C-alpha cells in the first residue's frame, strides 16, 4: 500500500508565493513520476507539473516561469514552488505518485488535495 500526503496550501495575495509539499510512503520500490494537478469545483482536473525518475520536468504553459517542481528522492518527496501567484491559480492541488511497489506491482495514487486560494 502507498500513501500520498500533500501539505502547504493556504491563502495568499496575488503576486505572492507558496510552496506545496507531497510525500509518498509505504511499500515503494521505485517512484517513476511525481506530479501536481489542480481542479476547481465543476471543472476537470488540470495538469500543472511533473518530475520523473530521470530528473526531467514538464510544466503546463499556464505556470511556466512561475512554478518550479523539485524532488527529494531520499524522502520520496516532491515540492511545488509557486511564485507570482494569480487569482486564477486558486484551486485544489493534488499530488500524483506513480511507480512500482516492493513486489513490483505498478501503482498510481493520489493525495487528498490541498487548497490554494489567491486573493486579488
């Protein structure tokens, strides 16, 4: 079993910064990718950023140059540094972890989400 837990959401003024954290734990043999997604009520989940086991990263166009995803492999943790926040960044941010368990089964788990609110 794998657990994914996010933290770091909150309320911030436009132009401000927040850092989200996500830790994956449990029977993990190898993490393939850790990513962030966001979703507003009534909308579909939207890709934000991802980092893979090779260190590569990818970002949604809407956050390029403002958000930075980084990974601490020793702790199976990923961070999302969000700068120059805009009101339209207001969403519930969820972390996704994909990889293999200790018995070499693939997994794909989501955290419970953390709310980010950007006031104008």
